[in-house]
């Protein structure tokens, strides 16, 4: 299929040609026809699959007909970086359309944004918090809205934006076309989709099995022993950069602090951090200032570091897609990597699902010398066991490969 087959407005088609687009990606090929036919769409696609153009192009095509100077399309994104990325796509693909796009997010002057909004624009690309400010100040009016797009919905949930999204929904017309894109489909996002989408077309792409450059292993362990096991595993493992995933942002912060106290150069990446602190954590992990990054799933779509040697799932993810995306952070650029997952008895159903995706049984391991019989001292209690210290160096480092024995 070629882009010409979509029959975009000539001015939109000119932008496609200028951008050098020729063959649509799978998400574009499947989503664009449904969007152009007016259907609501639920798109399950990872970052890097071309989903931005999958909604930007139909939006530009639709807005070529109709009034100008009114907000007719709204795109909601979780971060200012993504908002700017979408805006640049609109500028690039819509350069011949004369449609105007404005970005709205925190950290910059709200007054200047209000002035731009007053001058008129057809497309607003916004982060939820600042958008609500402008709605309350009536500097943005959404009564003429025709198209609503929620991009990276699961990331917005992880960052705590769902209450803001529900408030925004009270200010948009009931009669509209709504598009939602998400890399994963946790329960809360599924429920939101039911609330805001009308008989949507569901499109799912890019959920292939993990790369064969990654070796997988499961570590059965009680919930209260996860942190001690993590520290013991790290102390016995020769590793480069390590990415540790937790289910919640509070646990990510706690585990990172425990690692720091144990002597590891670590940081957390989670929704309670400001944008500047999140970026500082990412930059520090990329440049080696931090050896270990403890993160929630927001990091799975924001990290491109070829030197990650190990991904450790401190908590089992909710879906096989999330597992694939997490461990896809290692074994990149033709390098090999290891994916270790801590599993409790409650995780067995997900383990079977992962093994179906991998089409093989994953090795169960017990770490030699680790005491698995320590009773839980209390609800959610965790303790820190200090890693071994190299003699005379004063620094704690990863030592030789771990001593492992198979667990059947």
C-alpha cells in the first residue's frame, strides 16, 4: 500500500510527499482508513510504530473542510516532550494546509499561551494540567471540538492524569470523534476507553515476541524477600547498566532509595517526579552517572540505551505486551541481554501467558546461598542486605557471574 491510496486532501498529500513518506507502517495502514471514515479508534501500538502520523494525517484531512480560527481538534499528551513532538509532526505534514497548531503545557508562560489561543488555532496539543487551567480561565473554548485524541493513555494513567482527563471530558462536546492510543491496556485504561469511545474500531499492532538476543529467567520468591534477593543478585552478577521495573511509582522510589543506601549508584523514574527530575534521571542513566534505574512502565517507552545489560522485573507486569516492551530495553544493537523476573505464586497465570508468547518454558532459578526461608516480618516489610565490598577499593561493584542452580 502507498500513501496515495488514502486519497488525502491535496494539501495534506503535499505534506506527506515533502516528509518523504512512501509506504505506511502497519498502524498507519490499519488506523487511517477507519479514522477517515469517522469511527472512534482504540489503537494499541508501541512508540516508534508511526502512530503520530496515524492520527495527525486524518486530523489534517478532516480540518481542511470547515471553519478556521476555532479549536476543532484536541490532542492530549502526558508530557511536554511528546506534545512538542506531535506539534512538529503537524507542522511538517500540514505545511501546505495553513492549519494552525498550538502547544499547551506547564513550565512556560500561561499568559503567552492564552494570547496565542486568543488569536485562534484549529489544533491544540496539550498536557492535561495546563489545559484544565486554560479551560477554567476560558482562554480555550472546546465547544466546536470535532476530534479528540488521547496519546499514550497508559502513560497518562501512570503519571496520575486520569482525574484530569475525566474533568476535561466534561468540557468537550458529546458528539465528536475520539481516538485513543496506548502501548498497553491495564484495567483503568480499558475502563476509560469504555467511557469515552463509541463503538470503537480496535487496532493492535507490534506485539511480537521479544528479540532472540535476550535470555529469560524466572526467580520464584516471596514478596517480602524481593529487595534482599535483588541486592544479592546484583552483588553476584557481572552487569553494565541495569533497568529495574516495579509496578507502582511509590515502590520504584522506595527500591531506588534502598539500592542507594546499599551503595549502588541508582535513581528512580516514576510519575511523582517533576519533568526536570525525570529528565535528569534519564540523562544520568544514559551517561553512566547512575548504574541502576528503577522505573515504572513509563520508562519502557522512553529509554533508548544500547548498553543496558539486564532488565529485572521486580514486579511482574500486568500484560504480556508490557513484558515484551520492558525486556526490549536490553539485547539491543546486536548485543545480548538478560531479563530476570521475580515471581510470586500469584504470578503463575501471567508466567504461562509469557511462556506462550516466547513459545518455550522459561527457566526457573534459585540463587545459591540466598535464604528463602526468612519469614515475613510484617505487611509489605522489606529489608536491605548490603552487597559485598571489594577489598581496599571502598566501592561496591558487581562481581563475577552468579552461582545459580536450576529450580524445577
